[in-house]
C-alpha cells in the first residue's frame, strides 16, 4: 500500500484476571493497608490509513513586517517644534 497504512496491536494485563494494587502505610501508632483489585484486561487492534499528501519540507511564508514611518515623521516634527499647541498665538 505504498507505506500509507499501518497496523498496531496493544495488550494490557492479558495473563492475569485482575490488576492488583497493594499499599501499606505504617507508623509507630498507625497501620493502614489497602488491597485494590481492578478487573481489567485489555487488548486491541489499530488500523490507520493516510490519504492525500502533506509536504512538511515547503518553505515557510515570509512574515509581513510593520513599518513605523509615522513614528519617524512624528519625531522629526516634535524636534522642529510643530507638534503641541502650547505657546502658539
């Protein structure tokens, strides 16, 4: 199939009936013991097929740059005293 299809198999805890989790907390005055049994057994089969073509080697688009020409003009005007209405009659 020209490397477009994949098949996968997954298994979890297939040889035991339950998943057993045992914890024990003990101090000089306290004892806690927990036994948990989860009835879990899992197996599966996966099938995936890719169609179409994705090109990850394409050149990235150029980002548009921002030109701050208005700031440059404003700085020149401020330096020559044309901005700001204070003191003009």
